[in-house]
């Protein structure tokens, strides 16, 4: 069964550094998403991406964040200058966009630790 | 704005007994409703969703959920719990109208099935 994959599984970085989290969505899916889960808190929506542009974003997704689909398979989340409060589990998801409401399938997550 | 409440942080049930994990929602229009399960160090796995029609939705691993519009609830149920069902369960909502696809999650309910 096709799966969403994410790399790395764990990323440790120093405050102020840039990080790129990578995702490979399910191959025939058209919509891509990033969510995050701070330890012990809810899963929160960050951004959705369709047709090479952002379709929705939350208040969390400010100028330090950006997303990109650099090629036909990868979908990335860049955090430009990390803060301590960016420490969280980041989940990528994808959906096919055809069968409404399409189901979002999640990857295993990347745990980001900002020191 | 849409929201989800999972009133129980923790549910304990004996193996073989029926289980219920509660969820109530708030949206301005009609909802699409989802249940996901998260095992330790894993991503969110889709269990089932409510679109429209039959209020009882059947999903993976013997789980089902009942949509109740008057009570704005979507409780997850299983007739006979297994120890392997022990995990963190999340309810999520998305509004039916419009193009927004972001999911709003509840805070999660830790289900422990005791042998």
C-alpha cells in the first residue's frame, strides 16, 4: 500500500539555523499538507499546497516558513531561522483531491528539536 | 471557526469489552468528520470518515463511529476491544462547504485496553 514518507525521522538544530524537512507524498496525490504537533498538544494545520502554490495557510505559517515542490516527488518545509518553540513533530500529508472529501494520509513525522 | 472537543484525555477498558471514545465538533455548516489513530513514534493512521448519508460509519480494524447531528457528536466505538487497540485517538473535522481542506483536530484520547 502506498505511503507518505518523511526524512529525517529526527532533526536536531541550533536556534537560528535553517532546516529543511522532506516528504515524499503518495504518487498520484495532488494536495499536500504540513501539520505540526508540539509535545502534549493538538495536531495543528500549517499549510496546504496544490498546483505548485499554497492554497491555505494558518496563522502559524508565518514568513519564517516556506514550502516547495522541487521536483515531481518531493515536498519540503523550510524553516528559515528556527526558534526554540519550533520544536515539534512535523507531519506531512497528502490527498488525491478527487474523491470528496478526500482522505489525508499522513507520514510518520519528523521530530524537530531546536536547542 | 471549526473546533473539536475530546472530553476524555484517557479511556481505560478491559479487553473484550466495548469501547467508546467521545468526540464533539463545531462548524458553521455541515461537517466532514474523521478519526485517526496514532501509535507510539508513528504517524497518524486513518480509521474512518463521515461524509453524508448513513449515520453509522464502519472503518478499519472493526471500528465504527456514529454521527449525531443534533448532539454534534461523532463517537468512535468498537464492540470488543483488543490490547492492540491501545493508542492515541484523534477526531478531526473539516467543513463541507467551500474549498478549505484543513483538518482541525481534537486534543486526542489515550485509549488503554487492559488484558
